[in-house]
């Protein structure tokens, strides 16, 4: 069986083959122009930068400086580009398009837009939107060199349904839980929304690159002194980045602000990663009992955190 890395590599290579073939990037000339793909990229940089140097273009396109030099020489011989001395650095000339070069770029840009537009018109609206969204994600991933940082935000319309769906799907995949768990989550969140008390309750969504990767909720209980931590989860691909800890800490801090003296939660022993987070945050195991739920034989646990360190339980 292929490893996750092997499957990722195969998927990206398949995308690259489909993309380059469909857009004709392997053709001798791009979009009915006299330019190769690399020449077209250099032409684009000249048209969209103010007085670039050859070194700047080489760095931007990650191309060999010698290749850039040869391309610029061909452009100069065809009257498309010109160079002038750089007052700040005598060895680096400033480059720009000539009038003929600007005309050539405009024609290339027009043909490229027509080619891409024609490709999009072949797609039904649903696939077109998925393609646009995927292209934006791919561009953002490759252009942002910094690792994504998790952020927490408040709830927005649609979040409760997304949390219900993602938790139901994940726990079915990872633990084989049936639809009874989805019904439980839906009930918890419906009650949370219908009787929401902003002074005593809150919810957070964790995001990476603008995508939901986790959640947690602070819910009041029958006792004014006790709050409940509910529905912590983190997407598998986002685990190990400290997101679970961030969510739990946010819930604890809000519980203190709301005036609770104790924060409780209910979990199951199979959720080992979550239980580790609770333990590291200071929660103590106070009770456990076997139960049959979600189509499985489980052991449920109640954990509690004293929010007033000076108070003795």
C-alpha cells in the first residue's frame, strides 16, 4: 500500500501533467504567440515591474541568470526591450519594454486571457467555482513561504453545521462511531444556539490558511459555578501544531472571565490526544464508567479543572 507521501507526490504530479497539457504550456509557442513559456514569463515581468534588473527577474522566476541574459538579448535584437545604466549600481542595467515590446505583451496577454477564458467556458458553474477556489489555494500555498499560523475566531453563520458534519465524519472514520454521535453533536449545538448566553457561553473556530481546522465550546451547566467544555476537535492534518492547546486555553480563560469556579468536560478513553491536552492544562480525572454509545463499547470520563487556585475542592 502506498504511503501518504507517495500518494501526495502522485497527486501533485498528476495535477501538473493535466495542467500543463490542458493549457498548452508544452507547446513550442504560447497562446499563438512567437514566445516560449519562459520568454512569455520574462516578458510579463518586464511589463509588470518598474525598471527591473536581470538579476531581479532571474530571482523572481527562479531561472538561470544566463538563460535570462540570452532571453533579454533576443528581446533587444527584436526591438522588444531596452536597457539603460543604473545610477545606483553601474553593473546592473535597468530594463524596460519598448513600444514594440508593449504591443507584443498586450497581444500575448489578450490571447492568454482568451485561452483561459475558453477553458473556463467549457466547465459547468459548479466545476468552474471549484477550479477557481483550488487555484487560489494552490497559489497562496506556493507564494507564502512562511508556515501558516493557527488563529482562533468567533462563530459565524454556518459554523455550527460545519462542526457537526466534520466531527461526525472524523469520528466515524477514526473510531467507527455511528450516526448517533452526529445526532448528539447536533443536539448540543442546537441547544447552545437557541439558549445562548453571551455572558456565560462562547464558541471558537480554529483556522489555518482561512480553513476551519478545529473548534471548542464553553457551555453553561445547571450550576452557576460550573461551566462545561464541549466538542473539542482538531482536523487530522492540523494536529501537532498546538491548535488543541490553543482552543482549550481560550475556553479556560473565558470560563474564568465568566466567573465560573469550575470547568468540567466529558470525554472517552479512546480520545487519547484530547485527554493529554486536558491533563496538561490541569484537568483532573474525577469519574469514569463504561457505556455503550455510538455503536461501540466505550469508557466515558469526567474531568474537572478548579478555576480558583486558592479554593480547595
